[in-house]
C-alpha cells in the first residue's frame, strides 16, 4: 500500500534554513505554485541526477514571481536554531515574556478592545493591524472580504502555511468596569477576537525577527465577520488561501484554566444549522374551532416529533442536537392563529449526519403538519451562509500542535478537550485544506475572567497573550536532526496502490491549483521512494512537487 512517510507534518510547512538533506523517509521540499524570491530556495543539492535538477528548474521558471523585501529587523537571537533545542525553546519564550514585548502586545489588544467594530465594519481594527505590519516591514494584501488582510512572512515561495485570527466584535453593551472598557455604546469584544488579533500580530513579530531562517512562507489571515457566519467564506473567495497547504486557528476559552492549551484530533466543533418553519391552518372568522384547522396543535406535535430524530433515529455514540428555540402563534387570546412560526437549530459532528438531520427536519415538519390538515414550509437559510460545517482537526497537525504545546507549557497544561456543540466559521477553511483548531484557557477567577463568551461581563486574563504569541511562532519550527517532513498533495485516496502509476489527486494540500498529471519515481532505497509530481492544466503553468513516500 502506498503511504505518505510524513503525511501533513502539521504546520511545519515552514523549514529552518539548512535542513536540506534527507536521511530517512522524509524530504524537506515544498509543494504548490512556486514563487521564487531567494537563491537558497533554488538549492536542489539533495538531487544527484542533473537531468532531474534541470527539469525542476525549468518548471519553476514558468511559475509567477514576486519579490519580497528582505527583513530589515535587527535580530537578537543567539543562534539560528537550525536544530531545535531546549535552549532555542527557552530563548523564544524569553523573548515573548520580555516586559517591553508584554506591554506592547497588551497595548495592541486594549486599543482594539476600546474600539469594537461589528462584522464587515472592522475599518479601524484593520487600519491598526496594517500599521503594525508596516512597522515590522511585513508585506500584506488588502482588502479581502472588505476589511480583511493577508500578510506574508518568509521567502515568498512554498510551502505556505496560514495562521488565522478573526477581528469582529458583538452588538453587546459591555458591563465590565475597567480602564479600557469599550468606548462604543452597544458594541463589545465579548468573544475575545481582540485578543486573537493581538496574538497573531505578536506571532508576526517573532516570525519576522527570524524570517531569514524560514524556508517557505507564513501567511497571516486577519479575517472579518466570524460572528456573521460568512466572513471565512468571503475571505476564501477573495484569495486568502491561494497556494496555502494547511492552516491553524485558535479561540480563547473560559472553560480552561489560564495558560492551558486544549484541542483534540478529529471532530472538535459541531456543524451548525438553523431552520424556520411556517405552519399554516385555517381560522373561522366567527371563532368556531370545529370549523378551523388549528396550526397550534400541528406545531405542538411537530415539536414533540422533532425530538425523536435524536432520541430514536441517531446513533447514541454520534452526538447530535435538534432544538426548537422559538414558538410564535401570535398574541390574540380570543382566537386560534392561522399560522405558527417555529425556529430552531441543529448540530452534528460530521457532514453526513448533519445533512441527514436537515433532511429529516424538513420531512418531519411537513408531514406532521399534513396529519393535522395544515401546510408547512421550511427554510434553512442556505443562501444566507447560516450553515456552518463541522470543525475537524487533521490528526498529524493535531499531534504537532500537542508536541509544540507540551514543549512550551508542559504536558500537565495540555488538555485533550471533549468535542463541543459550538460552531466556528474556521470550519470553512477546513473544507478546503487540512487544518487544526485549538483553545487557549483564560479562566482566572481572581481576575474575574470566567464568564462565557457573548456575556457582557466577558473578560480575559491578558497574561496568556505572550504565551500564545510564542506558541504561534514556534509552531513553525521543529526539532529534527534529519530532514523536515511537510504537507504533500498525495494521499492514499489518489493512488491505485502501485508506485509510479498514480492516477488522480483530490486537490487537498495543493491549494486546488490544478489536477494531478503525472508521478515519476526518482529514487528508491530502504523502502523509500522519492517522487516528482506534475500537476496543472492548459490554462495554468505546470508546476512540480517533490516528496517522499514509503511502500512498507
């Protein structure tokens, strides 16, 4: 069976300069559409066959080019940490915890918190982000989805990995009395997005300081309108994921003690949908109930019947929710209403289950209404981007997150959390490329940081800011004395189990830039095979990926 020797070694799509030699079943090379910016990115010394090197160079020449401004940052690092050590880890954390850095990142978060902006209105927040990026001489593209930003650190060439932060606030009046309380009446950062932005800007500072050691490109996505439900979709549509092969996202959590990190492999957050049903009957104008068709009785039966979808139709080991959250039959106490409006939500941890529930909700409402001689229509708001898919963490990316987290805060502070019925529009990235989402604990009862998100009393323990700044920065490095494995486009799904006779690619991991064209074995030994893969179309340049697989 054909396997990847290092399928999605997490967000380690960024390489430390100098790790160019392959000594096992892993090969440190990038995939995707090449953007050549530095001479070391064209170093093909790990190939011994001159013909293969020339082929690679010729294909690279056809790719688009973009020159990034070299970093002018003055780095205070004692070494390049090509081989990751405990000293490197301590140095990175030391930088993040420097008083001047802590004060700076807190100030960024507080400026955003004082000036909350709702979905697609994040103009000043976006301006602040761009100003900070410009101070660090980080290039960016703006706007995406009206106010969003895509920033870039590294060589400008593959591999590309993304980190995402959401920017929008909520229409809530802040009830927390503190120096940096919201200055905008009726608006508040009650979900921690101000902290998410500050953490990502902080990570950008670390990555920019070490930019010359990166071998690949980090993409920073500052996304609008997570709360509106369609910010991620519009950001993706505007090109946020061009060339990106994997992405990480995070959220602060009042359920975990401050400074802890929580996640899990596989389903983490539920897919979420909403429905609105209108059940219509007939009312006799002289208030003769026996001549009426009562939609209230029909709607009541619908509410009861909907509960059976989960209790009698669902696998008890596959968590699901169907809830009616609104029942409106009017307020006339002297007559039967001619219509009843039911609203509700449903949730599940897989797309298959999710759409099974959607189908059954529609069937139960319409058919149950007919039993009582009523008519019913059901709307799921699909054209309004009100359906969120489940957020599912890729196994190997999760393992990398866990490894880096344990290195940073110790195994006792990494929590394997239970799946949550909450939903996140980060899941839309999940539908395009491999991803992992995680939580940062902010629960600190001494500070009053224990209220749930979307509460007017919500606040965060700011001491977690430099910890996450460090975590996001170090996720892009790895401790390996040999080569660094990376994301590749090939999975068992696209192979016919025979080396050199691969047939197709499902697009995951290559930014969907084209379709699979050809795979050629270029090296064999000890069960390991190096492959050259060409993919593309007549409308797009033919590009090359090189990776390793094992036939064991």
